[in-house]
C-alpha cells in the first residue's frame, strides 16, 4: 500500500522573508522587519544521524533568526533630564520593569564606550551588555556580548535623544536581536516574539518617562 517514501532534497537553500510593515503613530512601535531563514530542504544525513531529529529527540540544528523593531516616544521633560536616566547605565534595573535587577561589570567606566553591565531579565536569564558607541546627550549603542539561559546569538540596541523644545524630548530606540532556535520552535513562536519585542521596547520608554517624572518630583520637594 502507498507509494515509495519521498526522500528529502539535498542541499540547503536560504530565503529571507520580510514581515509586513505596520505604520502607527510616532509614539507607538513600528515593526521594521523580521528576517527569518527557513530551511527549504535537508542535508543528506551523515552516518548515524537521524533524518528527522525533531521527532526522535536527536540534536537539532539551530540557525540564527533576526528580529528588528523600532520605537519613538515624546517625553515631556528637558533633554538633560531624560539623558540622565539613560546614562545611568548599570542602574536600569531600578526603573525598567523589563529588568529584574542590574549591576555594573568590568573595570571600565560607569558610562560611555567600554562601560559594562549585567541585567537579569528574569531569575536565571541574564544578558551581559557593553556600550560600543556613545555621544553624550545624543546617543548610545549597546551590544550583548554574552547571555545565560537565553538563545541569543547577538543583540544590538541603539538609543537616541533629541530636543523637541526646552521641555520636551524625542526618545528613539532600535533593537536588533538574533536568536538561535530550532525551526520547529521558530514557526510556532515567531509572531509571539515579534509582539513581545515590540511590547518590551514600548514599555521601556514608558518606564523611562515615569522615572524622569519621579526624579523631577524628588528634586522639587528637596529644594529650599
């Protein structure tokens, strides 16, 4: 009964797939692109290697998958006040709801190029970050150079601030995250991961605004 089994094609083909672009208002997140690499075929199995590792529990090949999001928000405070919060590089855990706790690392400066920090996102899942580009009161570029408990191949985040007036600042962020996941998990989680990244960067800017506001109230109450 039935015809002969179909053999998987040899060779691997890669094809970038662009997600649809969603344009919202400036203060909302815009998904720029999700570049996924899907395997169209399989390599011919080596001796002793299972043809279907997802089904029989054999080790699964993992290929990088990149997610990219951008966000922008107008914060009703002077640029210097907004930058002061961002520039407290290792203090992010004190105000960001996305970070369980944070701490300084390395022997470099507290901020600026070479500054390092550790961020525990949730217990047991940690990213170790470093500032690789920096312009005071303008921008900083942060890379994840190591992670624990997370399938991160690489991650780059860029934050920029620009005065919109004496009492208003435009904060912009761009994050590019490359993950290593089995294709079967990627297919199931791709939409969820897109939404999660968008939610995180949007929440980070909301938390930033609240922290600037909190510090402003503190300085006002302590004034003579």
